[in-house]
C-alpha cells in the first residue's frame, strides 16, 4: 500500500486513506481510522447470532460500515474522489452502496494480493462459524462496479478471471525501487547463499538445512529472518543439532529500503517453497525482486510463477524436486562461472523488475496519467 501511495502522490494525486491503525504515510492527507467492533459483539452469544442468524448485509454493517467515520461517507456522497482503491477483500461489499459509489464518476479498483480460496479449510470452530460470511464477502470480487483489478502473479490472475469471468487483471508486483548496484565478485571457494524473509516452516527452512548435510564445503548459508521468534529459535536449534553452526548463521533483518544493498555481498538467494496450498504454489514473493535488486542469482523449486521469472531473465536455476537431496544436487552442479552469469542476468533484470515500472502498471490500471499536483483526489 505504501508503494501505491507513492505512485499516486508522484502522479499528482491527493490521497486519503481508510483503515486500521495510525496515519500510514506523510504523503497521505486525511487518514480515517476504522473504529473498534462494538463491545457487545465480542460475546459468544452475539457472535453466534451475527454469523448464523443475521442477514449478510446487516452483518456487514455491524462488522464494517458502522465502524467507518461519517466523514468518509460524506466525501464519497459528494463525489470527492476520482478513484477509490480497495486493498484486499475485507470491505469490498461496501461497493454496492450506490449512494456512495458511482462507477460513472469514480474509478473503483480492487487490488488482490493473493488468491482467496473458494472454501476455507475449517480447522477451528471460528473458521466454521465465519465461513459463510467469508464466502459472501468473496462473492463480490466479480462485482461490475470494479472498473479494474490487479494482483501480483499471472497464475493468480487466471484463477480469478476463470472463476468470475472478469477482464484480465493487471499484474502489479511488489518490487522495490531500482538500486544502482553491481554484482559482488564470486569466490569459487566461498559461495554465499541467502534466505531472507519471514521465519516460516512452509518456506523450506528444514529442506535448506538438511540439504547442507554432505554439501560441498565451498557453500555457506545466511538466514536473514523476521519473526516469529519461536521459529527462529527452532531453526537455530536445528542448525546446532545438525552440527552446521560453522557454515550457517542467522542474522537480524534489514530495513526494507536497505535490503538490496545489505544482501549484495551474497551470491545466490534460495527460494524453495514446497507446494502446500494454492498461494504457496503460485507464490511470487517480494524476496525475489529484492534479490534481483541485490544482484543475486536465484535457486528455486518448481514454482510456476518463479519459473516464469527465471526462464525470462536467465538469472537462476530450477531444482528438479522438493527433497533436500534435490536442492543439494542443484547447488553442487553450479560452478563460479554459472553463478557469475546468473548474477549478471539479475543485474540486467533489475532495470525492469522495480517499483518504478510496477507503478506505471498500477497507474494505467486506474486510467491515470501523471499530471500536475492537485489534479484530482484519490482514496485508498
């Protein structure tokens, strides 16, 4: 969302926001805070009534629109905004209120960061209780009031297009700004591998550690991790248990705007996500684009969206299988010349895979051309 704010502000738009939490960005004019749920709604009896007995639109008023400040509704009624961007699906049924939203005068855009499954796996009582509400919210993705939609990967776009019969979604990837860097030199006897991002076991951490057992000693591994801390501690324990502490280290995360420069000393980024869900299978994580800006080569599994990047730019290798032995074999097949070539290919790709180019796609989705400051207003 912060990048969208930057893109709109740079194009001369005035921006208001509606959401949880504090004012998100100095470039935002008015930030309207969504109020907390009413106290009465937290009781078990009230929740049962809300999700099982109350009609969908009335339930949505309690859970969403009654919590929105009147100032936002007043500006929408006055047609103060030339564009409205919905980030994700939680509030999208609001779009059917024709007193507030007029597609003839306001460009309404829906930004979908991931694929929302048609049905949730009801592993908990809460999931079973709220599943009907989730399905009702989700059914609004195809509403004709949305003049445009965007998502982060072509595979996710195709799923929405096929299910809802909507026009082609714009692809707006979460790439960082372009950074002017050169690939770091490759030492044939000291190949530096990296995994950076959230400490999630669904992201192949176990496979990476186990791949290092018996791996050529020229390889070393850095994990640059964000919480949950319990997973970081568990990973450290696994590294110690395997006796790999001299070749694997865990370091604190880098500030977002400094990631590319701080990871530039490494050679290869490992993105090895065994497919467990639709979103994992179709993942196109931020770290891919951060690694490209850092001028690293990529080591990936058979994830179709990642393969699109590696195939197009020639900046990585695809592991043939999801076992630690498969990852180990792929790494051992690489010599210094191949790694140099992948890093140089990432350097070329960095001129295309950056926030500046993605911003142009986002603005074109909204039908916006850069203009003078104050040319229009936008709400997100």
